[in-house]
C-alpha cells in the first residue's frame, strides 16, 4: 500500500495488521512513534526509548501498483471462467499477482 496523507506521504509498505473496529492499519516502515519504557527489574526489562509503527487510518492509504509506480484505485474484472480479480484502473494490471 501507499500512504497518501500525513507525515509519511508517498511511502510504501506492506500491511502488518488491520484493526477493523477502528478502521486503522499498521503499515511497515511508516508512522513511527517513540515509546518511553520504564525499567522493570522484576521482568528484567531495560528502560529507554523505542520506536514502533503506529496505526494509520485506512482512508489515508491506497493500493500500490508496481507497473504504474503510484497509488491507484481498483476495479473488479470478471475473467472468462467467472472468477473476479482486482485490477489497476489505469493500466489494467492484475493486482492479485503483485502480492
């Protein structure tokens, strides 16, 4: 997918996790936040600052077409055998094969 809004606009990555109830998704290598961790001797955890990926609203993401090299809208195409596939609306490339 490709991020179309926010501080990471234009970056691409794979979806790691989807949170459907909140309409959010976690995309790899985007939307990093700093998390401050306190040391805990009982769990043998060292304190410090960690960076992790935070969820992004799904409305701020678009599918990425490697043929067009940009975020694209998707259409459904019905094949001769009756199965449906997702295709790029600009170049008609099968997006199911790009996974």
